[in-house]
C-alpha cells in the first residue's frame, strides 16, 4: 500500500500534518517535493504521485483541485485546512486515524469512493485539462466596454445569445464556487447535471441545468480575443469568431474517506 501526500505550499501546519501521517500510518508514504524539502525529506513531483494507491490532499479546496488535476483518477482524501472545505471531509486532528482507516480498507479490498464528474473544453486544435469545478469562457476584460458575444447551444438547440462578461459551465461540485459568486444556483453533489450561468449579460437568461451527457457549444464573437479557463488555473486564448466545445470528461475524481458533508460546508457560507 502506497500513499502520496500533496500539502498546501508554504503552510507549516500542512507540512506538520504531512510529517505526522508519514510517521504514524502503517504503509509506504511519499510526499510532494516542496513539502518534503520543508520537513527535511526527499520527495517526488506531484504528477508522479498518481501511481500511488491513495493521495492525501492537505489544505483547502484549491490544494485539492491542484492534486486532482495532477493525480486523477487515483483516489484522493482531503484534509481540511480551509475555511469551508466542500472537497475536504477530514478534520486535521483526525488525519492519521482516517488515513489509516482508508489504508486498512484498501488492504481488505472494501474501499469505496465517491465519484465526481469533471468537465472539459476543447476547440480547433486545443484541449484544456479536465476541470473539477468549472469551465469559463471570458472576454478580454470584465465590466463596461469589455466582455464578449456568446451564443450557447445545448445539443444543437439555442439556449442563449447575448453580450456578456462571459459564460460559465459548472459541475455540481463547482456550483458552490465561481458559479455561486456569479448568481448561479446551488446543486447537491448527487445531482447528475451541468450548470450554465451567464456572467453579467445583457438581457440575461436564467441559469440552466442540463444532463451530464449534453453537448454544449459556445460561439464567441464581437471581441478581439477571448479566454477559456479551467478551474481558474489553466487557460486557452481563442480568436473570435471561434467555437468552444464543453462536455463531461471521461475521467472522474474519486474521493476516498468519509462522505463529503455538503450541508455542513454549506452552513459555513452563511
């Protein structure tokens, strides 16, 4: 049994928990290179931890998203050092106990994982990495005088055509992130759908929930350039007029450990 650890950068508490798991859990443990250096150990690049049986993310949702992008579909368990922690169900004080419990489940062959869909964007000659939370299609700048013309179609049928700061396509997991800040609805993670939400549009349409297998196409125009962004981290510049295809990715994010506590995390937003 081999456990990998990805800890939040420049966070001494995260590094301390990583060291405690390494000492306290009965299995082989590898730590990401930056964290390992801070605790006086040799580590491995994060993208090499995908060959572990389990990866433990220590930090907030941002650390979890980073780990998921690098190691999926390897199961991930999140230890929450953030304020809300929709993706991290384990409290810091339970880190060793919960990691050992999941290790024991793996050894017994009865580990179960919650699977979260991802969404992917592609265009003419490019494809972005899969996103856990959302894909956004944005103009060169937000606000007055900015934005981009967007025409969104679902399985070929027109949903919206307008000028907006952008358009956002979120997974159920991502409904609590950028989507929520743009006025989109909350969606329980067990609901299998994607969400379309316009961003400060002229003549706005309500947000729309569509099936996971829907094919979403976004035509962008009326701007000298536009950007397609995955989880706020990776982006592709496109030159309008251009068409962006957005669909559910083949790979899911697999979460090990205790179930995600959606309503408990939701209460922290109040």
